[in-house]
């Protein structure tokens, strides 16, 4: 089965730039219900990404024998949903080709300003015209055992051991965890400000204790000399 669902999205805020769904995904009411669930899961994953804190490649297992794979590139996320039996390496090769093609199309239309076009996109699915290219790639990758895909796998020498593997529940609970982290971070900032002020206060007290007597003695000597010679 080909990757039934594919997204390209902006990493900074999870805005979907283009989405493509295989026709088989909508074939039945049960399939439609499952597809809606997967769409929501995909959007949750995209909203939980960050350019600095997320793995460049990751596989996320769902509870119904499917796996989300995503690839981060140029502040964009390319995400797809596959059967658990679909070769992981082939799924990432698919995402790499989707990413390459997307950047090529953006470069044709916007030239060197294509990154700005992505960063300033104001509405979801603004680049939906890229969907036919994704569907073409879905058809190419439909059979993992085809000669074309077998050749791609043999030619791919990239090390995939660094790919992270997560569970969908862990990812979907990330929003609540991030809120807790944010609250803890705010408290730490307040506490650090209090600590900083307390540290300054202790420093001044230490300086007074160390140099105060000397300053007082010097002032007394100056006062005595002033009285003696000028009065």
C-alpha cells in the first residue's frame, strides 16, 4: 500500500502547506473515520514540532499498525503515514524525494525568495498545487518490492540508526507536557531574579563588612587632622 497521507508543513507553527491523501484512504465509511483520526494525529504531531528541539528524522507508531514518519528540512516538515510493514528506509526515501521536489517547485516559482514564501505563508494549504507531484510519488512508491524501489534501497547508503522512534500517545501528550514545562520555566525565571537580587545584596553586605571599618577609620583620621590644622 502506498503512503496514504502526506503533509508538508512549516515547522515554526505547524501550518500545513500542502496535504495529499491517497484515494484508497476514503474508500469506505470506516476508512473515512480512520483517516479523520489520522489527520488529527498528523496535525497534532506537526504542531508539536520545533526546529531546534525535534529530531531531524523520526518514526511514530500508532495503535492500529500504522506508523508516521517525518523528515525536517529548511524549517519544513515532510510527514507521511504508512503501514507498519512498509520499509522504514523506503518511507524516508519517499519523504526525501517529496522534499526535493517541493523545494524545486518553490525555487521555480519564487527563485531565491522561496524560503520567505514559506515563512510568510498566511493560509493553510497555500501550496496545494504541489499535490499532483505528491500523488505521482505515491504511485511510484506503492510497491516496495518493485525493481525501481529495490534499486533505490540498494543505492541508499545513508545511516538510519539515528532515526528516533516514538509512540503516538507520547507525542499527543506533548502539548500538556509543554505547558507544564512552560510553567516550571516561568517559576524558575522568577526564582532566578530573586536569587540574583539576593546575591547582589549579599555581595554589598560582604563588601561593607570587609571595607567598612577601614573606610570609617580613614574618615576619622581625616576628621581629626582637619580639626587639628584648620580649626
